[in-house]
C-alpha cells in the first residue's frame, strides 16, 4: 500500500512487525524448544531495538494529536494505546516454559494491531492531519 511520505517509515516498520508476528507464530506452532528460546531472545532484541521506539513515535506524534484535536477517533486511539501497553507487558513475561503459548499470543496481538493501524488509523491520518501534524510524524526524534 502506498503511503504519504510522512507515514512511510512507520509503514515500513509495520511490514517488519508483520514479518515478526508471522515468524513468532510459526515457531510457536513448531514447538521446537531451541527455536522457542531463540525466538524469545529475538523478540526481546526487537522490542529493545525497534518496537519500543516505534510505539513512542506513534504515541507522541499520532495518538497525542488525536486526543487533542480529533475526538471522533479517540476510541480507536485508546484501543491501540491499550494494545501497546499489553504488548509491553507480554514481552518480559515470556519464559521458556510459557514460550509456545505466549509467542503465539504475542504474534497474534502484534499482527492484528499492525493491521488495524495500517487499514484504519493511517487512512485517518492521511485524510485529516494538518501539514504541521504530518511534519511532526516525519521529523520524530526518539528520546534517549
């Protein structure tokens, strides 16, 4: 799907999230102990290196704007924010003993969350956000 310039980075990251979700669900389905352990490590590194920054990007440049200026979309933003919180809690709770179920569950949440952002949230942003609001998305710099 072609996105406006301001959303292209986030959309590329969403593609990576969908790939991660698919891989996690496949590993969980395989049930291979070594692969499950490796998937836990991969997910935790992904969270630290990419996912948390992605969440902050959306929260600071999209959700905060929706809460301020687009009240008609607060229900969607609230649902997506709650899912960020859920995923933040899920990742550190995954252990080798719970990996098969937890990785499958996380993969499903990540996949569904990402699809909603791409299919519902991003079209709203493209149609309604001002040039200034779009510029903030494009020029986001994460906190250290």
